[in-house]
């Protein structure tokens, strides 16, 4: 039983990491682009309003995907630990 949990945990952690990579890279790129736009607009005199932008909505969605992948990774690690304790 412990070996099955270890293998399932490794598979879940690997699947979570695969789901984590793409949204994390896109989120970091959007953050960098948003910071660049904020610097440019502050240089021009602060044309930016406080409302949500398309990039901020996309960043929220990507954060949700990253959070879900993190939960999958954590569950996989928990399965591995439980499997090791049962072995």
C-alpha cells in the first residue's frame, strides 16, 4: 500500500509541476510587462487609472492556475510522505 501511495504521490507532484510551469512563466512575463508600463506612464505623467486592466485580469487567472497546481504538488508530496510512513 505504501509503495502505491509513493508512486501516486510522485505522479501527482510531477503532474502538478507540469501544470505549474506554463502559467508561472506567463505570470512573470505579465508582471514584468506591467511594471514596465507603470514606469513608462509615471514618466509620462501618470496616465494610468486605478481600474482593472486586461493584464491584471489575466494575472488573476494565472495566479489561480498556479495556486491549483501548487495544491496538486502539495497533495503529491503528502501522498509520498504518507506512503513512506506506511512502508
